[in-house]
């Protein structure tokens, strides 16, 4: 993971809150049991992408919550490990 990608992951990690997640927030889609970053809000549905990049999916905001500190840490550890091993996350 490049320094630029790591900064994006770190910038997109916020603690859990009761408000709807903002674009760029690291979230958990409870319906799919997936972790991702909110990329957009279109037609009342959130578009979420895995933290390491990849294909977005649509999620009902009712089933989405901000990631907890332990989940945020897991993403940061994975990004750091990928960087140390010389591969992209």
C-alpha cells in the first residue's frame, strides 16, 4: 500500500456515531457482514467499497453503521502489513 493509499484509509476512519455515515467513512454493512468505505449516497442507498479498493455495492443505510475502533485498527494493520510485504492491499 502506498503512503497515499494509507492516508486515504486513515482519513476515512471515524469512530461509530448515531448519525448517518458520511462519504469517506469506514462502515460495516450489517446485512452483508462487510467492511467498507462510503463512496456516495444515491437514491437513498449508500454505495460502499472495500477499504482496499474493488467493486462497490449498494447498501440500505438502515443496515449500515460506522466502524468500531477495533475494526478500524484491523484495516490499518492490514494496510501496514501489505506495505511492509511490498504488495497492495
